[in-house]
């Protein structure tokens, strides 16, 4: 009897907490912060105006990538910069999604160097690389540049074109430059906050 009452009370408390969570989403979610503004400003930029990206901006992007956290700080990630016409042409053989960008960042990971979750053997390399890639996207946006995360490329073509990538799994390419294209309609097509997040 006592247990049942406690169960009931905890049910009520869950309902209240859920209601409170929805309330928080509706009324007190931060409407602006520097990061939130940047997150809104970033979009997949698929056209560039042809200006080269200065070296110091390329370095800022690399520095933001370097600062990314990785599981157990294993840092099983590497970033390559492609920007000479010859290298960009070879890269274009592996993907149709370079959008004429003057510089492309490639992010690769080495699963053999990564943390592995002991409970189920899950390898953390791709997650680490995705965080590095996210730092790249956000820094690019903060610098007033644009880029797109490109996952659609042929790894075999890439490997054949660049033997120096041997041993690395390339996770993403980021064609980058000065923006000359608007966001696509996908940029604003997101699930509502209520659908996207919920109280457990
Ligand atoms: C893992 C991943 C892979 C993607 N691959 C490609 C791609 O190969 N080509 C492309 O044009 N966009 C690619 N995108 C961009 C997404 O289409 C884009 O992020 C999404 O439609 C939301 O639009 P937004 O970035 O403008 O907000 C990729 C994005 C992610 C996160």
C-alpha cells in the first residue's frame, strides 16, 4: 500500500517535471547567446565567390579543429588542407560536392588509435572526428567564411589519388571559401524543440 502511494507520488512528480520542462522550452529557453547566434548563422554553403582564403584564416580553422575534445584525449584525428589547383582537381575525382571551393579541409580518423568502449567494443574514432569537423564548421562560420560538411565521396577513389592518406579513414570533407550562396530550405527545416528534446 505504502509502495503504491510512493509510486503514485513519483508519477505525479514526473508529470510535473515533464510539464516544467515543456514550460522551460517554451518560456525560458535562451533566445540569444554568442554561440546560439553562431549556430543559427552557420549553414551549408554551396557556392563561393572565388577569393582565396588567407593563410591566417586557414590557421584559425585548424586551431579550432585542434582544440576539439576526443575520448580519453586519444586524438585519433588528422586534418589535411587541400588548396593547390592540382590537389583540388584530384580531390574532385572523388566527389561532385566541392562547389568550386578554394580550400578543402579533410578530416580523417584512425580507429586503431581511438578509445574503445569496454562494454560493447564501440570505437570512438568517428565520433572524435565528427567533433573536430563540427569545430571546423563553427570556426568557419565565425570567421565569416562558409563551408559544407561533405560525406558523399568515394573513399576508394580518394585513397588511390592520395597514397599519403593510407591508414586513415576519411570521415568528411569541408569545401570552404567566401560565401556566394544562400542557405538551402533544409537549413530552417528542423524538428520542433518539443519533438527534438524531452524529459526522461
Ligand atoms: C554527416 C553529414 C554529411 C553531409 N554530406 C553532404 C554532402 O555530401 N553534400 C552536401 O551538399 N551536403 C552534405 N551535408 C549537409 C547537409 O545536407 C546539411 O547540413 C543539412 O541539409 C542541413 O542544412 P544546413 O547545414 O544548411 O543547416 C552533410 C551534412 C552532414 C552532417
